[in-house]
């Protein structure tokens, strides 16, 4: 069972989501405004947040930014649920640290499956070491923390999952479609340009460790076999 915060101002949809979450064995908390959502996130520290973008007080992007910025809530997974379905809206959502983006109207059953997939992905793969040391890079999966040359680097949950996925498949090329499916959990809601955008931002954040994420031209990306 997971604790899931629903930040949605449409009362009917809020109740539909709460019902489906309870049926799936989760414990929902409901907020109708952005400010209330931020407060409940800090109070309950949910495992996942379902977040509308168009709220009556502050925007959902501000709520997402607040959740991902605060050390008490930054490990919460965030799924944006919005009527804004343009690619730029999805890209902005992912850049803020959202783990998935679902466009209204949607199938409640599909949404529950996506939630289950995200909650599963938050767990390290069987047999994986919780602490990784590779060249100047050190990664603690359990604490969701990353250091480069002893300096801590702040990564979003999505960026961390992207990095650990590449590391766990070290020296094996991952196509953009594979990364979209396994990191974003989607088969086409976002384009391959989203992967390229995240690689660029991830390399910038990692600094000298950014060279460990190698581009395989025309195919995708892989994690280096050995430190440079």
C-alpha cells in the first residue's frame, strides 16, 4: 500500500481518483488547491503525488517545484495529470522532476497501472548494490543522493532513475525508445527529444562525471565501461 496525494480541484475527478486508489489498496489524501497540496505533502510525505497543473491558486508547476525542492518531500514521485497535452508541457513537467505525465481525459485503469509501474521502479533491482562508486561518481540509491568528486549533486528523481538505469546496464547501448519505456514508463506520450534534453541537463549537473554517459550516434546512450 502506498500513500498517494491527489492535488485536483475538480471534485468529481478527485473522488473518482480517490475511489480507484482505495480499490487498488492505496491510501489517498485529497487537496483542492496548490497551497493545500504543498501543506499535505509536507505533513504526510506521500510516496506519490497526482498533480493537476491548472489549480485555482498557484500553478501545478509551482507545486511540483516546491515538492522537489524541499528535502522532506523531494523523494516523492510526481505524476502530472493535466488537460495540457502539448509536447512542451510534458517536457517542462519532466524538467521539473515529474516522473510521468498523463493527459486528460484518461483511463483510470491505465493510470493505476502507471502508478504501480512508478512505485515498482522506485525500488532497486534485485541484487543491485545500494551504493555505487565509479571513478569520481558516487551514488547512494537508498538515500537518493549523488556525489561527484566529493561534491553532492542534486538530481531529480527522474534524473537519478535515468542515471541508475544506464549504470545497471553498463556498456550496453540503450535506445531512446527503450529509455522512454523503462525510465519514463511510456511508449509514445513523449518523443525521443525528451531523452536528449535530459541527457544534456544530466551531463551539465554531473560535470566531469558527465562523460560517463556516452552517446552512440544514431542509436542511443550507454554508460561507460570504465572511468575515463
